[in-house]
C-alpha cells in the first residue's frame, strides 16, 4: 500500500536491469510516488503489455491474490503460468 511496504524493491529493480526477460512493476494501492504505479494491484498487473507471454507471480492478501488470478484467467492467461500461494491460503 505504501512505498516502504515494497518487498525486495531494490533487488527486483536490479534483476530487471540484468535480465531482459524479467519485468518488475512496483505498485502501490495508496501512495502516489513517481515511477511507481498506483491503483488496484490486480488491475495494474493485468494491464501488462505482454500479459499472455508472461509468467505471473502473485503474492499478498488473499482477496487481492484471488482477484488477480481470476482476472488473469479471464484475460486468457494459462493457469500453468500463474504462480501464487492461493491454494495454501484457501486451506486455512
């Protein structure tokens, strides 16, 4: 939600520079910060220009993960390229 909450931000930015096939889109749901997308995280992710060519890794609160996975599937993303801990979350 807030810039200090971004997990491994610096490391993920480094990885994006080092690997052309890796993209990282930091996103916040509440703070407005330059160079960081703001809004519903699932909506931002689903807007990726190469969505159907991507592997998707989703982590966070269960409702956000569920919405993002559902939206990705609705956009035609194959289930086998969507990675999350949703199954483990649903067992709780």
